[in-house]
């Protein structure tokens, strides 16, 4: 499972109270996520934007615990150099849907084929600092997937336990916009990626969507 993944150790600065919801296994989490996405009202952005992009928020099981799979971007990519992000990129003319964009980009960046991916559904849309509309797709990776990072785009794969984000309150800064930061194992997960994660764990822990 997950050949070539790097597990960072957490350094939790602040903690948040985590509501209980029944079912802590990954399969139960997948079912819970489906219910939450179906029940919530997703935010969509109004055009015009510079363009459209999509990312995958991949969740997989490691030693019985759910983890996010993220990438540390190289210094060779056009934007977001050296940042930790979800696999994804810009929609191309050959992409019929943003769903297709997300899966294509993930395979190009980290080598995970769509046959190992179960997409639960889209999440809120976000506006990037480069003024692109970004649509995340929450997905669960099937057992047996492997990774083969594109060395031009991905310096390494980073995996972080989902529970870390559920229990950690991100730092908040106001610049030109509100930004969130998670400090984990000497790395900083921030910007759009941190906002997606924060919103996602808050959705999971919303008592209105619990069983």
C-alpha cells in the first residue's frame, strides 16, 4: 500500500474539541463523508474567473487510520513552488469535466490510476491567489495503490493522519485574504490546501450530519 510515501510526525500547537460520530474505520468514514456531502449546500463561484482547476483530496488507510495524501511541489513548477498541496491542476480543452481534470492530473503527478480511486463527490469551490476557480473532489484510494511521483512536479509525497487535522486548530492570519496554516512535522500546510482541509473536517464533525 502506498509505495514511496513519507509519514511525518505531528507537532500539535493547538487542539480543538472533536465531536464524536459513530464509525471510525475508513469504510465508515467513506460512508459518513458521502452523507455529509449529500446533505450540505456546496459553495460555487460565479464567473468570470481566469480559468478552472481541480484537485483530488485523496484519503487512504494506513495501519487502520485514515490519512490524506498530499504532495510537496518542486521549485520547477509554474506556481505554488515548494508548497504542500493536493494533486491537481488546470482544466485542459480535452477534459470533458472537472472530475476528469482531477483524475488526469493526479495520475500525471503521482501515478495513481483512476482504477484505484473512488470519488465520493465534489466539495466547495475555492478561488486561488492566481484567480482560478478550484474544485476539490473528495476521494478514497483502494488498497493496493502505488505512487510514482513526477520528479519535475513533485519533490515527495506527504501523508498526514486525518485525525491530526480534526484535533488541531489551524493558525489564522489576515493578509489580502484570510489564510490558515497547519504546522506538521516541520512542514507548513497553508493557503488553499489548508482552507480545504479545515472546511472538510468541520463538515465531518458537524453534528447536523452525524448519524
